[in-house]
C-alpha cells in the first residue's frame, strides 16, 4: 500500500504540487499510463490513488455517493435528462475520466430514467471525457470490480465498460452502447489539446454544445493543468446559455476562472468532509460579454449569440437564478436545446456498400428513419467480398492521435465485436472473427522499433518461435513482424444481415439517376427492376455510391478507380495442413475462411469447407468486374514470392479458382470524402474508402451522423477539414 496520506481532493488541499507530474504535462503522445497506488478509505475499502499526483480519484467517504452529489445532482441531471424530447441529445463533458466512476453513475441514472420514462426511448446521452494518464485495463478491472461488489447496480455497466475500454493510444475513442442510447467519447491526451479539437462551429443551424460539465481534476494544488486558463476558455467556447458546471472544488482560482468565462457561480453544500462545492451556469449576457472581453472571435461568440435573442436572454437569466437556487428547472428553460422543430427524421442513402450500411446504422441508432437504396443489391459493389481483413495502415505513434486509419480501425473493431453480441442473440453468423493478423512487414511503413512504442493490445512484435507457431510457417524469416491482436476477418454478409434487421432501416432497390434539393426536402428519381421511374423524398440524402458518386452530383470529386480481384480455392486436406493458420499481410494478404451456407453475391461457396483466399490485384482506371485468370496468377505470384514455402502448396493451375472483382475509389490525397456538399443543406457524401473500407467507413459514418444532427464528432476539426468534400486538394481534377 502507498505511503501517501494527504487526500486533498476531499480534504483541505494540503498536498504539495508534484513537480514530476507537472513535467509530464509537456509530452502529448505516446500516452503515459496512470500509476495506481492503493489506500484504505474511511469505511475500510481498498481505493486507488494516483501515484503521480499524490491525490485520490474519488472521495474516501464514498466515491459513488460523491459523484452523484457533486456532478449529477448539482448539474440537475435527474430533472434535465427526464425532460429531454424524443431524439434530443444531451452532452456531458468531463475533465478527468480516471476510474470512470462518474461515467458509470451517469450511465446508471440514464438507464433508470429511460426505464421510467418511455418518451426517452429515442433521446441520447453523449458523454465526452478526457484523460491524459489513462488507467491500464488490468488496474481498472481491479478498481471497478471492487466497485461492482460495493454497488451491484453497476455490475453490468462495469462489464460493458471494461469490454469496450480502448488501448492506451492518444486521440479519440468512441464507445457506443446501443441498448442504452449512450455514446462515450474518450479523448486520451491533454484535456486542453483534446477540447481544442472539438469543433463547435459548423455550417449547421444546430451547433454542437456541451450541456453539463464535470470539473473533476485532481485538486488544483496537486495538478494545475485541469484548472488552467485555456481549459476555461474552451469550456466557454463549447458552452452556451444554460450550460451548467459542477465541481467539488471551491478554490479561488476555480471561482474566478468560471466567473471570468461567462458562468454565474454558487457555493453549495459539499460532499462528506468538504464543507462547500461549486455549481455554475452560463448566462447569455455574461457569456457574450466575456467572450468579447476574452477576444474570442473565431466564430465561437456567434455560437452563443446566434442561438439567443434578447427575450430569451431575460428568461434564461431568471432560469439561471432558479438553477443556482436549486429549484427544479422549468421545462421551457431547456427547450433551447430542443431540435424537434426542424429535426430531420428521414434520410435516404444511395449505395449499400460498407459506407452506406455504416451510415444507415449510425443514423438509425440516433432515431432517424433510413431508406437505403442500391441500384442492384446490398454489397453489390466493392464491399461484397466473402471476407474483408480488418487491419490498419500503421503510423509512428507520435502521429497516432490524428491518424484516421488507427482511430477507424480501433472503432471498427469495437463496433463489429459489439454487433457480434447481436448476432449471438439472433443466432446468426458473427460479423467479426477475431483471428488477429500477422504482418510480415514487407511493404509496411513502420518497423519493429516503432511497433515497440505501441501498447501490446494494439500492436506488437511476436517472438520468433511464437510467430512461427501462430502462423504455421516453417521456413520464413519471421524475426520482424507486426502482430495485430484486435484484427480479424469481417463477414460482410453477416454485417449486412444485422444492419438490415434494424427496425428503422428499409432497403429498396433503386438505380438513382437524379437528385434535386428544395428548401425543405430532397427528391431522388431513378428506376427499379419493376418500375421505370420512381421518386423518393427525404429530409437528407447521403451519397455513398463510391466511384459513381460524382455522376449523381458534380460537386463530388471524380475519384481514381482501381480494379481489384480477390481469389480463393478449396484446398485439399494435405494443402490445408501447410497453409498459414492466421491472416497474413505481405503486400497482398491471404487467409483461410469457412463459409457457412450463406450466399456470396451470386457465388455459392461450398458449405463449411475451408477456403483459402488471397489477393488482391490493383489495376488503375479499369472498372470492368469480369473475373480474370491472369489476376488469380498475379495474386498467387505475389504470395509465393513473399513466402517461397507456399510455392509447393498453392496449386499453379488457377483456372478453377473462384474470385470476385470490385472497384476501389481513391482520392489523390488518399483521404476519404466525408461531409456536406458545398452550398447544400441536405446533401452529404461518404466515399473514397480506398482499400480499407471496413476500417474507415464506420468511423466516417459516425462523424457524418454527428455533423448532420449537430453533435460533437469523434474526429478533430482538423481531421474533418482533411475529409471535407470541398477541400482544396479536390479542386483540381485528376489527370488521366
Ligand atoms: C479486391 C478487393 C479487396 C478488398 N479487400 C479489403 C479488405 O480486406 N479490407 C478492407 O477494409 N477493404 C478492402 N477492400 C476495400 C473495400 O472493399 C472498399 O473500401 C469498400 O468496399 C468501399 O465501400 P463503399 O460502400 O464506399 O463502396 P461500394 O461497396 O462499392 O458500394 C457502392 C454501392 O453504390 C451502389 N451505387 C452506385 N451508383 C448507384 C446509383 N446510381 N444508384 C444506386 N446505387 C448505386 C453500387 O451498386 C454499390 O453497391 C477491398 C477492395 C477490393 C476491390
Ligand atoms: C480526480 S481524477 C478523476 C476521477 C474520475 N472522474 C473518476 O470518476 O474516477 C482526475 C483525473 O484527471 C486526469 N488528468 C490530470 N491532468 C490531466 C490533463 N492535463 N488532461 C486530462 N486529464 C488529466 C488524471 O490522470 C485523473 O485521472
């Protein structure tokens, strides 16, 4: 047990500032994991304390009761959440995730309220939290299992949180808990840097804003960074009138900073041994004035002022006094966050590949009715291979927080595992087979030294013997390798089947020819197998038609088109014994898979017989999808020259092989295209997934759904700009 005695977060702040901890603030990535020490609290329970900051994560009187008192009650969450309108989203932002206890308490309250109030069925809770020193999973498991014993009502939530807890990688990690309409964004890294990445300024009528802040840094005397000027400036930028804040701290620095950044504050009774705590509310008048005084000019002041008028301000000032006097809030006080008036309720999506399916899923889980269209069938395009490998393109760890491939890969891996739970309930095939994957680093942009910077649960190098056993390769030099434990094989048909069972998603076959936008809706006209001309109207349209997207709207970049053919054959028993046991990457990729009785487009694989899949060819400016034997040969040759021992195993005659060809869509800067079309309020696009649609499309779909509905996206403002359909790089057409 630690020798730490001062427990400054819930007693007088007597601990000395820790110089080492302040020094740590200079680094951004890679992430420094928290160092956990243990103490015995007032009631004899083992509780964690921070080894860096000499401070407690939560009160030694009763952490859960403290969380409910300070953060939930004094942001008036029970009343405010109960009053949400259908499809309304309420955003909580927390400084310091720590053990996740505040998150769990909030989640449990939200669950209780949703059970009690049927009108909350489509309302959503978005919990954004920041953490510079995340607790390693093993410690967190120990900490939360102790809480599970003390508070059994949290057990199920703890299990779900631990199952979704991300590797300790800088940047944003989105965790969706679909059954509870709860989205959690964990931003690992310095809080000020993370908040700077959140955009509150969009072209939309409803800009994202935080509704309630949990200020839960260690005591200001131990760790000043969470109470610094830039933190309060971001709070002000991301808040709007009636946003509230609560903190256990009554330190002068906190009071002054809140007041200076547009909040009215009030001291109220603290928890446990703490006499007082602070509660605060942002008022329209104060915020406009202080934003002006603080020189905020990058569109953030308009965020506050655009949403209010002088009459509203008068009402809100009365409301804020009521809030500070702890009166239950009047319904009208919070109806400024109500988006029911011009809320989009129906979206049409053109194209049912992984981009269209992911977008449908993201929108339907936010209560939007989706009509998903495809000119032939779901997965008719590039997405319809029998299996896709979920694997990232890696980057040196110092760039990881702004690296879409990493963020997308980790998100997809979490999402597919979550959907696997649904598949299990529905007794259908799993979406992700969690095989892991081994990259032989033949065409990789990262070496073993850089891999060593990564946490092992994201990427590691296997010792030689283990690499040989895992892969089954006998003669290959495997001393350099990249093992990806979260990687696996995606079954696109299984993914499609689950997504199309969502009650709000309706698939319709339609070849879209034309899209016209009016002030209040969008109309798609096209033809189907049964009808020559058909129109569909919706509030929004998302174009997910890959390389054909520009044909539907000329504002979309006409991308590079790259044909690719995947090949597979049924190995004999003898061949099977020598084929790789795990998906391998070597410039191309290969894997065994076993198809169940489901169809692969028009191709029927042999039931339950293992197939060996290898690919893929890359042929620019070719949109033909006929199978070609010479491309089977190309893929065979790629494998054999990378792994010579395969030459005697893989048959040389490929004429009986099966295969599937599709067209990849790629931009000149290799980034996907995600966002609104210029000068349009109702037309959006997700395209250009290149060779990694199964890793990139789900996170892009989340970001797009957030943009459409005015919530905070799980990607930085800079990243959203890099993905924008109107970015500069897409202004010049490709030269042939
Ligand atoms: C051989 C090969 C192997 C690959 N392997 C992998 C892999 O292992 N892992 C991975 O992550 N990625 C892989 N990819 C890349 C991945 O398949 C793509 O990135 C992804 O499929 C793109 O998805 P999408 O939904 O944007 O496009 P698509 O899947 O092409 O979907 C576009 C859809 O739009 C429809 N459409 C077009 N025009 C219209 C219209 N006018 N009206 C209605 N519908 C229309 C089409 O019918 C099509 O279904 C591979 C690609 C190829 C070609
Ligand atoms: C009091 S604890 C939070 C307790 C937490 N809310 C809970 O429920 O367990 C404060 C947290 O802030 C984190 N922290 C400290 N400095 C930070 C910074 N600059 N940015 C983000 N998080 C920081 C600490 O690592 C610690 O986990």
